[in-house]
C-alpha cells in the first residue's frame, strides 16, 4: 500500500483510438463573434434535408434544428442581458449516447465523428435521453414536403423516416466529398477543404471547422486561445466542439465556480 | 481500378459513378468492420454538382452568391467568396432563396381576370393596355438598381407615366440627411472592421438593416479579428433587438429622442475637447458649447431616458477610442423628427473626424456605367399617387415587388380599384395581386438575368451579375423581360431586346473600360469571367465626400406621436424579424419557422411587453391580446420580454398577408394596418415608430410557438453555459 | 382471532376446484368488460403504429413517458410472485400457502404485459427484432451488449420463463386432481399437462425438491430484473436525478412493495369472488400486513436516501429538479398524492391489528399503495427529463396523450383478464398446499392457553 | 456447573438437541452462574485492559501529531468499525425477535450486550470533533437552505455527536429493558446495588409482562431507527463528504448493512466462545449457528449487491470524478484492501454457506464470521483512510487522487487498543448482565416441544399471536 502518487484521470478522457486516427474533426465557436443571426440554422436545414418546422411542430416542442441558437438571459439587478450560443452535436470522444443504444445505431468512426445509422435505428430514444447537450432529435412524424420543394432536397443526404433519431453529422457528406476530391487530385486534405454548411454561412466567422490533429489548422490555433472551454466539461464527454468564452467588459465580476 | 466482387455487393444500389467515386475514397475496411458494417449512406452516395455565381435578391442588400446545382436543380446557396460585399457569407434569408425557387404556390401561368392564358395572349393584352394608356401608365416597383432599373426607366419614359419604387420601411430620411450634409444622394458605407468604437442609433445592422451580411462579417473582425484589439459597440435603441443584445453598452433611449441623445453626445465631445474644431464650429454655428446648452446630458437625461453619466460614459468612449463611427437607421428615423435625428447622428462622425477614413464613414461612388438607381419614394408621395389612382388619373398600373395593399392597407384598398387595368408581376400572388386584372408569373431571381450595383456598396464601384442557374421551374418571365417584350409589342422604343442582352451589353461596356477585377482578352472571355466571378468591381474607383454638420437647433424638435399618452400608454415599435424581414420572407417555411432573434417565437405575430407592465394588465405569456392604436387594432400573442424597456411594446412586421402562398396567407396580423399616417415633417417619410397603443386582454390563451422551453431561460449562476470574461 | 377450521380433503377439493368445474355468470360479464378495454388499448397501439410516435404527448427532451412508467410499474408488480412464493418457501413461512399461486400467476401475467411496452414505445416497433433477439442481420452487427436496453429483455425473458416453470411445477398435483374430475377434452388436456402424476412419495419428493431449487435459482433473477430496469435510468449520466447509485435496491424493494400490495388486492378479490373464507383467512392478511410494514419502511428508507442525496451536491440543476418535483405544478400534487398513498396512509393503518385483519381495509390500502407506486415511477422518470442538465432553455413539459392513457389503462385490463382466465382453468389456491397445511397444523398448551403451532418442516 | 446427560433422540436427518426442559431448571442454571465465576476471566480482563492502555498511548501520539484530518484516517476507521459492529449487533436480537424466530433466544442477550460499546464510540468521537473540517463548501446532507454557509450551526460534528449519543443511549435502553426480568432474578438472589436499582421492583405480574413486551418492542424499533438512520449522517459526514463530488446515495445503506453483517458475525463468534469455553453448551446449539448462517449468507449477498450497484453506476457514468473515485477506492493503492474484503465479506461466506453441512455446523459459521469481522475492519480502513486522505474536501469535482496514507505506529496502537477496549467493556458487561436471557429461554421451554409426528419425532413450534 506504499505506492507512488497515483496518476488521476484527466478531465477529458484520453483519445480512445489515437493510432487509427487520420483526422479528428473539430469545430471552434467564438461566442464573442456570434451574434445569434441564425444564418447557420437555415444553412443546415437547406443542406441536411431537415423536415419543415411547422407551427404545429413548434407547439409540440418537437422542433428539429441540428444546429440551434440558444438565447440565455442574464439578470444583473435591474439590467438584463442576452447571451447567444450555437449548440450542435458535440461529437464527443466519450459519447454518452453511444453505449446506450441497444441496436448499435450510433457509432464512433475513426475520424472522431459520432455517426447515426438511420436504417439501423429503432427509435428507443435512449440516446436522446442520455445526450447531455440535447443534440439529438427524434422524428415524431413522417417528414413531408410539398412535391415542388422536394426538388431542393440534397441528394447527398438521407431523408430520414419517422420514428428514428437524427442529429448533426458535421456534414459528413462534405467531408467525404472533400476527401474524394483531394484523393482524385492526388493530394492530402488541406485546412479549409472541408467546410460544413453552418460554418460556410456564418457571417461573422464565429464558427470554424478543421482537423485538430493538424497543428497548423485554424481550429488548432483557436483551441489554444485562453478563452477556450468545452460545455459540461465535468461530465468528461470529451466534446469536439470547443467554445471561446464571450467577452463583456461590462459584465459584473464573475461568481467563483469550480467548473470552467 | 478493379472492383472486387465484395465491393460490388457492398455497392449494390449505388450508381456506377458512385461506385467509382467510392473507389476513389474507399472507406477504410476496418472502420466498416470495427465500428459498424452499416455505414451512414452519407459515406457512400456522391454525385456531380455545379456551382453558379449569381445575385441574391432576398433583400435589397444585393449580396453575391453561389448556387449549387445538381441534376438541373438548385440545391444550396452559399456566399460568393470573391464578392466584395459579403465575402462568401450569407444570411438566413439568402439561404432560403432555393426554397423561394421551388415554392409550391408560385404562379404557374399568366392569369387574365383569373383565367389561365398563355404568355403570348398575356403579353398581347398587356401591350394593348399600354397602347391605350400612353401617358397614364404607372409602374410601381420595389427599389430598383442595375439594368432592370434602366429598363424600367426607359419603359416609363417611352410609355409615358410614372415610375415609383415602394418599400414599407423606406430609407428616405437617411438619404435626405446624407444629401443635406454631403451633397450626394448615396447611402454611405461604414468601415466597421477597422473601427474601434461603433455607436449605432436604432439601426439593426446585425439583423436586417442596410447590408447586414457585409456588416456582420465586419463585426466579426471588429470583435476578434484584430489581435489585441476588441472593438467597443454602443447601441441606442428603444427596443431590445438582437443588435442591442450584442452591444457592450445598450442605451434604452426614449423613442424619438435619439437625435437629442446624439447631440448630448456631441455636447460631451466638445466639452471634453475631443471634437474636431471645424465640425464643432459648424454644429454650434461658431457659438461654442453655449449653442448646445439645451443638449447638456444632465438637462436632456429625463427626456432621453438615459442617465447622464451613462451618456457621458458612451460619449467618452466614442470620442476616445478612435477610429469610431456612428450609424443611424431603423426606428430612430421613423419619427416626425427623423431628419433631425439622422443629421445629428451623422454629424457625430464629423466631430470625431472619421469621414472618409478607415474605420469611419465611407462614401460609395455612383453606380458604374451610369446605371440608374431608383430608391423608394417617400410615403407622402405614395399617398398622393394613390390619391391620383383613386381619382382615376392612372389608366394602367403595373405592380412588381411593391406590396401597396400590405404597406398602406387602408389607402390602397380605396385607391387601387380606381385603376381600370391592374397588372401584377411576381412569383407568388401577394396582397396587392388580389383584384389585379392580369397576373404575370415572374421568373425567380435564380432563373433570371440582371445586374446590381449594391447600395450601400463596399466603398468602390461594384456591379454584381445575375444569371439563371437553372432552367425556369415555372414558365415565368423576368420583370425586365416582361417590360421589354410587352413594350416592344406596344411599339415603345426600348434599349435592349431582353435582359440577357442588356447584361451582355453591360459586360461589353465594362470590358471597354479596361479596368477592374476581371481582365480578359476578348469580350466573350470577359463575359464568362464576369459571370464566373459573379460580378465586376474596381477597388480603385472609390467614393469621395465629406459630412458638413449643420447648426443644431437651439431647442430640440420634439417628436409627434399619434395617440394620447393617457389613452395609449405604450410606444409601438414595429420591427423586422430575422426571418421574414418586412414580409418578403413570409412565404417561406424556413423563414417563418426561424426562431426570432430575441424571443425565439416563430409563425405568429407576437407583442413584446415588459413583465412588470404586463402584470397590472393581467397579461400572461400566451394570452391573445388586442393591440389598439388610434387607427385600428390587431391581435397578437403576448410574450413577456424581460429586457424590453417599460413604456414600449414591440410587434414584428411581415405577418398578416392575404395571399403570398400557403405559409403566409392570413397568418398573424399586419401591424401596418394600425400605424398612424404620420410622416417626417421634412422628407415626408412614414414615421412608422410614432404610433402609441394600448393593450387589451382577449381571454383566449395558447402555448406560444417559440423555440425556448417552459421556464425563463436564465443562465444558472454557478454553472453558466456561456462563461463571460471581462476582457479578451 | 378467527379459528383455523379442520377441513377434510374432500371438503378442500370441493371448495378450491369449483371455479374450475362450474362457471358463474359474473365471470362472463367480467371477461366481456375487460376484453373491451383490452381491445380499445390494442386499437390505440395500432393507431400509434399507423400515425407514428407523434400521437404520444412526448417531446424533446422528454422522450420517455407514460408507457415507460407503466413498463416499470408492471415489472415491479411482477416481483410479488417470487417474493412471496420463493422467499417465504425458503424461510418456511407457514402463512404463505394460500397465496403463493396467485402471486406466481400475477408475476407471469404482469411481466408479459410489461414486456409489451418498450416494444410498442419504440419509434419503429416492427424493426425491434434485432434489438430484442441477438439476431444477426448478415451485416455482422449484434445487439449492443453495453446497452441496458439489451440487458432488459434478457433479464425479463429469463424471469418470465423461470416463473412460468415455477407455476407449472407447483401446479402438477392439482392438475392431476383436475384430470381425475373432468371428462372429455378437458380431461385429455389435463392428463397431458399432469405428466402422469400419481402422487407417489418419489414424485412428491421430486416436486418439493423442484420447488425449492426453482425458488433458490430464481432469486438472483428476481433481483437482477428490477435492478436492470433501474439501470435503464441509473446508467444515464446526463439526466438529472437518474444517475443515482441507490437505484437498483431502491427499485427492487419498491417493486416488492407494490408487488406484495398487489397480491393483497388479489387475495381480497379471491376471497370475495370465490368465497374462500376458510382458506384466505384474516390471519393471512395479518401476516402479509406485517410483512408489508417492513417492506414499505425499508422502501421508504431508500426513497429518503435517493431524495436526500439528490440534493447532496447542491448543483443548481439538482436543486431545480427537486424544486420542480416538490413545488411546481403538477408535480407537487402528484408528489403529495404519491407520499400519502404509497406510505403515509397505508403504513400507519397497518400498524393496527384490527386493520390488518379487516379484508376490506386491506384491499383498499393495497390499491392505494399501487396508485402511489405508479406515481413514484412517474415522478422519477418524467421530471428528470423535464429538467435535463443545465440547459434551462430546453426545460420542457409533458402531457400524456389520450392514446398513451388508453394503452396504460388497457394494460391493467389485460393483466386482470389473464388472471381471470387462469382462475377459470386452474385452481388459484394450491390444493395440495392447503392439504399440507392441514396436516402440519398443531397446537401447544401453555398453562391454560392453547397456542397455535406448526410442525416444523424439515 | 451442573453436568447434564445430553439426550440423543434424533429425527430423520439431524439430532434434535435438547434444551433444558423446565423453566425452573433454566432459572437455576443460568441465574445460578451469577455466583460461579467464569474460568480464567480475570486474566481475560487484565489482558484486554493492557491492550486498552496501548490504545490510550496511541491516542496520545496521534493527538501529538496535530489535527490535520488526512492523518486521522485510521482513527476514523476504528471509530467506524466499532460504531457499525457494536451498533449492528443488537439489531440481530431486535430483528429476529420481530420475526419470532425461536433460534434467536440464546443469542439475544449476547447481541444486546454489545450496545455497551456504544459508550466507547461516543468517547472516541470527541477528539475527532476538532479534526473534521467544517461544512462550509463541502457536500453535506444537511439540506436546510444555505448549507454552504454552514447552516445548521455546528454541522456536521454536532449532529454526528448527537447521532452517536442517541445510538448509545438507545442501545443501553434496549439492553436494560430486555434484561430487567433477569436482573430482578439476580436481585432476588441477593445481588444488590445497581442490579437492584435497575430491576425496578420487577415482580413478574401479568401487567408487568405486558408492559415489558410493549416496551421491548418500542425500544427495539427506536434503536433500529437510531442505528440505520444514524448511518446516514455518519457515513456522509465521516466518509462521503471528504471526497468532493462523490454523490453516492446507496453508501449509507451499504455502511449500515455491512455493519449489520459484521455485528451478526461478532455475535456468532461470541456465541462460539461461550459455547466452547464459556460453558453454555446446553443453550447454544447448532440451531443458532444454522439460523445465523442463513442470515449471514443473505447479508453477504446484499453486501455484494450494494457494492455492485454503486460500482456499476460510477463505472458506466465515466465522469472524471467518478473515474478518480474508483481509482481511489478500488483500483488505486487501496486495491489490496478492497480485494481482501471482497473475499472475506462476500466470496468466502457465499461459497462456504452454499454447502449445507457447513451452514449447519458450529465451526463453519464461526470461522466464516471471523473472516467477515476481519474483512469489515479492512473495509472500514479502506473507506475512511482513503477518503480522509483527500486534502481539500470542498468543491464539486474530484480532480486528483491523493497518495496513500501508510499505517503509522500510533494508528496501529489505536486499532489494537480500541478493539481491546471495546472487548473489555463487553466482557465486564457480560459479567454484569449474564450472557443468557433467562426469561426468553423459559419461554422457549414452553413453546418448543418435541413430539411424535407420523413415523418420527418432530419439533413443534408454538406461534402465539
């Protein structure tokens, strides 16, 4: 019982499969740039064939937005401030949603993406319960579009059936396309080759996407910022979406809390 | 490359192209085996896509976009990275352009008095009408720029009549102010990216006002794009808008007092000796600070509604952290004293002499090739015009993009029937189309040719090119082509045969200039180049100009409001929501279903009211309330907004259409219908923020269709999701 | 105290077998009524299949609702059987005899009903095949053994098989008795089922041995089933109030609480419907009442632990959840109802011998307990989801839809129907046990008093 | 001692051992021993006294080394061990009496007398009051608002003290009430002083017996609540809350349960000695060991079950805090202790008791009980030392696993002395109260008769309502 000091677990668990990785896709969200303009939301809906969020859907609290802007109030005495944060699937290294799926419909691929296999999903909704980020959306109804609007549907993306779970894929179809084009041009992926729809649209450049394994990529540089943090760090999910804290010179001195 | 049997099996169902592509980026076998033999189809399916550069016309900003086309169908809009205006970015509305293209309720064929007819018949009918009504033609459009403006002008000149542009929330006042202070009739550009301080008055420049994408991009740089330098953003707005939410310092100014606030700031600047002499002298007519005595913060604090130390704090920041820029727009100018406000604010730029400087106000050159720009005519003139129609002095009314029946419900309702023949041109029949004799299906912007000189522009000469990216999905014709065809059939003399030719011609003349962003050997190559780049611009041809403040009035002109304070306790501030904007986005489910920036409400007209004031009225969230103004009343869902100043209620515009497709028809209520017809005393622009209202609970309640949950989403203090640091 | 009457074997046979041999009118009425409710529920389920999960009141983030609550509830009830028959058999509690079979049958039917719910509740029930059974779809994927939802079916089906076997083994001698009292086709069926039971000493010894063995073997399953059900929630690190270490024993003891209460309800009904006053005596209610006091109190102790430690870290979202449960509408009302019905009304009553020996009172209190236990499951599952994590922006509400309510109601009818039909075909009170009881009953004289005694089984 | 011939009538498979048959005989025999001193009991007392003195020395050393709580882990472990074992033992008599199990009768008093150790635990707690960190910033069960500001005042130590007082008093009350009739008998035999005082003029009238029965029930119930309920603050304030972020709702239950298991084990071991060297062969039969063995088996299973449900939850949760916690408690430096108690408290009892003959023997259960006792001690050391070794118990997350704390001289002395002291107390109390409950044994002679049944003779047990 007289052993040396025990190494304690790191706050974010070690990368489960470092050897096999070629890329580790990561998004960095600068909350000081984000204005909450929702361009990313529509861009995502256009790219990923998200069902129309009708008024009925709103009234049922069943809105589907793979990336969503949450607006939080902050009360400082009389004064009320609003804070915006874009939230999407955090593609956790240590995703709570993965082990609980009985039919293996959600798995982790070598590039660190947490992928949902639609045709495997039976809709137990356990993964949604166990996702701390509320990032998983369930198709309570059969998604329908007026026939003309079907012309717009993106052929690269599956149209999901009712009764299954869906969520942000980091636009995996774009990743694959970029990889294929790079391969056909016989070069390796460059930083900026892969641009998810939301990142592409973001007017303020608040979102940036890239390969964290590439030390020169924009995300790698931003991830070193001293404002960098991950949401719900204490759960140890190891998110691959890194946030940069909001800057507010007029904010009251922040209360001390032992989380971030 | 050889495809093994196993692969073939795996690829069953995937096209050969897909198969080859798949071989191109074969998914590592071990991934398939270890993680799951079932991969997401997104891993396999691929297809060929083409990208076409064109012009976004979801709002007036005129951003350049790329459209992704697969199998002849437009799939996705992305910003054109080459375009100087929006630099590859888009807003929510721009993204929705493809949905507009495939909207199920687009007019399929021309309708003559409700009967479908083919284009020949339709054009013939229109031509004959033109012939009969020479001199009595009235062309009502949205503000026009580029070649289509030229076409419209030529058409009206030749046919004889009037051409007037209409926009419910016009920029007349700002234009007038700029013209008075600088002598130019152009909208200025603000170099936010290089500014250290931005002081905006009422202008929702991060949402829908002006050129939001361009300025949002600049905002990103302004905040975090410059190492060691974070811009400071001050915003004065009677409503807690999304822009206000992003400001470091939000001054909840009383409606109509923005100008006074601006001059109070000027007072402090001069007092602190931060102001440029020359400008200060002009503002005070050389009489020094005494001339502004009426604007001393301590004096005006009460009527401005902002404590004096706050005003001084803001002013000091504005004066000290230069370059700094002041912007004005939105509800700040929608008062009877709008022009005063506009000039007061613009003068601030002169005081901190940021005019024409980096990080300050920059002027745009006039549109290239001398192309005309047809801005919105002021409200007052429209009322006259409608009066004339009622009096039957207009023989033929052609409406395109000017939704009169929506913006001036009462006036239009009685005036329009006075016109013997009314033509509506548009993709979807809107409010004004009701009762028109001839409805012409207009081609979607993504199916049409055209050019655009954005205003406000990037500060140098720019001409965006618009080209069809898909075959017409409905047999529509672009506005310009309609005018040209019908005009020629009516024997008018018009410059071009059709819009495509007009655009080619434009390219030809640009090529002749021999400068600018696209260089090519011959015209054809140049044209291709221009279309590929999405436009032409010349960073050398910059705008020039200065702002010369006028002496401030000794006593601040007080705003007039419709409705007694006693009877109508609330200021009504209409505003344009992120999605449906001023109603143009209403037909599109993506935009209708887009959570509002501050309230996250969608699909319904709501009224924002402060909880403390809702409480005595017995109003809870989800109550249907009646918003009553001296002019009328509308229904809206109550949303208790913790941040909106007391004494103010806000209602979104853009709802309550008749027509405009299944998703907009009779959805919500039209706030224009209760706005009093007050105008800015000098420009005649509609003072759409000058109406007072009262609220009445209607008994019914319902769940508010909003994105946020059931409890007030406050950040948990010990466990914030969005931690805040005091400086970067 | 009510005297234990001496009963002849003949008498016992007549009393216990009559419902099987003759059919009263009320039987048909009851079957008809229950059948109607069940088919209504089936209709609701069909509607769900046809229209999609949207017909439920569920939303984001409240993805689980009434159906899962009811699933847990029925699994809980199913713990009655083993608790009474197995444990009491092992501890040789004399008073178990008349109620063991009822308990076991209740186990079987409630478990079967419970198993329906997770399947119906899923988004695509027709695809759940490769969830429930380790069936390989030629893609090399098997169910994900890490998921508690895979542990569930295995545990439940093991338990179902075990208790069905249990029922059958203990039923053997009675089957023989029936075989000898029937003619025609029933006779054939009974003789088939009776496996040639002749009642030889060897057969008896084997049967007794099998009973003991099954009891011992089924105990671990008994514990595992509800533990695993509890882990459906306990493993979910993300849901406030679910990730508690106490859940497994808390759920199990809660299950016993509701299960035993359900048996009391059943006993009372049997006593009334089949007029078995001589077999289901007030002393039995007394004994089971005492057992219930202990179980309920133990359960309450765990409940207290769960609630106390739910607030242990003082995380704001923890506090918010507990506030919701205790103070916010409608949870506050449900919480009060739950506490009253599950503990604070019945247990104090049971402390009185008079109450314990009053059949009607025992019946109603036991019904109360199960109302409370259903609410308990609801209060664990739904508020946790409604206050998930620190995302106050997402906190939501859940209102069950008529479809869900219909399916839940029907499940009760289904169980009742099952037991009723069983009672029509087999004796609900084990004849052989009753006779054994007669044999082992004895008395001891202490001074002037006669103390009821039993010969200790070896 | 009166040598009595042991009848050897047997039923089918095992000997039905004969207890004394008549009440008089019981009274004569048991109460008669009051005069007859035990064999070599003085030596026993002296030896234990010496151990106790060692403990006092250890305490002095420990105090000398200062009040840094990380050094007091072993002391806390000793406290926990005594509290749970000595506190759990009386429960055995309460519970079995509630269940009307006849085999309990000879064990009842043995179990109840363990209550006297409660006094020692109480004393042992006093030095700790200066050591336990205040509640500010720590996790705590004291749910009244503003706990982080240290409300209620004195939390946690004041309330733990209160708990211990209640357990000690409750235990003594139980012991006393249970013993009154016997004390009265002793008094009638001429033992005066305290005995006479405590017997409260007991005459054995019917009324008195009714009151006695009720009082005994109440005292039992109260003690049960005091002990089990007391485990909640005790476990959370002396174990859980030393590790920031350790939220473990089952732990108090586990703490109480393992105490119960060890308590029963202690009773069994004591019973063994009384049977072999204490000369109570006629009262303590295989029946008792058999019944206890069945209980122990059940308790061992529950022990593992509680452990597992806590372990699995943290393991599946995979939060950094949970993972560090498991390193600290299971996989880290204290792994040997964990594995040891896993064997001693679970595997050994489980597999030993699966074998019928072992269950139904005297030696088997005794040895197993001994292993359980050792295991319990190791387990307490693991829990308390590991948790107390965390330097700063404040906050919500457990970032760093602290190094292990080796067993110092002071700690060793304390452990030996503490246990020695406890035994000393127990032995003295046993001398005072008598190890057998005479009145309950008399009851047995009424309610348990051996009768011919069918072809054999069987035991017939009376179940009075």
